[in-house]
């Protein structure tokens, strides 16, 4: 699992069908389905994903999804994400090229065409993920392997880092500091908690609980981070 992406589509049924095609591509993880222009711009500026799929030819009369999203993003970003247009209408192709779209797929989306698209993306965007983080405490430097971290919990202005071995490493940095450093498979689910989704074994929506390590660890999540919980559920379900 190396590539996070966003899907911009205001039709829930269509978006669900698209995500079903993605189920065979385990290296790609949808970080969210976005329905409006304003939300799309905000989430792209916040998450800075390398890959974005956008539905342009919406049948809804009041849809605000258009190439204007790319135009506005150009005001704030040095480089646009790798945009892939999803549409049933070939007439948008010329405008897509002018706006800097990287790829163009016709619906209904086929697995073979999506595979080619993703391979083109991977060729241009090789993975460069960190393997460790450095936790410094005065003159003491600890190098922690990311794959060993199950979750992180805030403790005032410090952060406790929990490892799969049961060990706890305390860092004199805020949780927000680590949120900006960690790769995309670490998701914040509460003001005081970040989890490594590779260790998530269960989500209980009724109890607002996230379980790790075969349900040995229970961590509450808040409704304000529901988008991240939905992302974890999609990953577990697929």
C-alpha cells in the first residue's frame, strides 16, 4: 500500500461503482469521496495527494464540479496532483489537456483501462516512503521503524509512541508535529490519537471505538474524524 488518492464525484452510486473497481489494486487507498468544488479544493490543499480522480460530466443540474477546480488550485500549488478525468463524454478531452489533466478515462470504467492508468501514474511517481522516524530527547536519539508503530497518543505537549512489541517511546513533540511527518497510512481518529491502519482489526461505529492488534487495544474515535474512519473501513472491507 503506497498510493493515497482522492475521488471527486457528486454521485454516490457512481462513486461506489468506481471504488469497487479499485478493490483489485491494493497499493491504492482512497482517502475520501468529495462531492463539491469547495470541499475538493480544501481537501487537496490539506492532504496534498499525488493522485486525484475527478468526475466532470455530472448529470446533476446543480453540480459545481468542473475544470475550475484545477484553475483555482494553480493559484496555491507549485505542482498540481496527477489528475485523472472520469467521464462518459469524449468532448471534454481537449479542455482537459489545456487544463493540465494527466489522464482521461471513459466510463463505464474498465479494470484493464484503470490498470494502464495506474501503471502510467506509478511510472511517473516512484514510491519514496521513509522507513524510520527519529525521536530526540535531549542528547538521546531513538530511531523507530514506522512499520512497528501501532498508534500514537497525545499527552499534553508530548506524544507517546506505542510499538507492536508493547514498548512505549515518549517524544517531546506534539501529536500535530508527528501527523505532518508520518506517511499517509497513519490516520488521525481523535484529537489525541493517530493509528497505523495496518494494525486496525475492528471498527465499532456504535461504540465509537477503533481496535488494534487483534482487538487487544481499544482507542476511541471522534465524529469529527469520520472521513478517516470511513477510509479505514474501506481498506479493511476490500
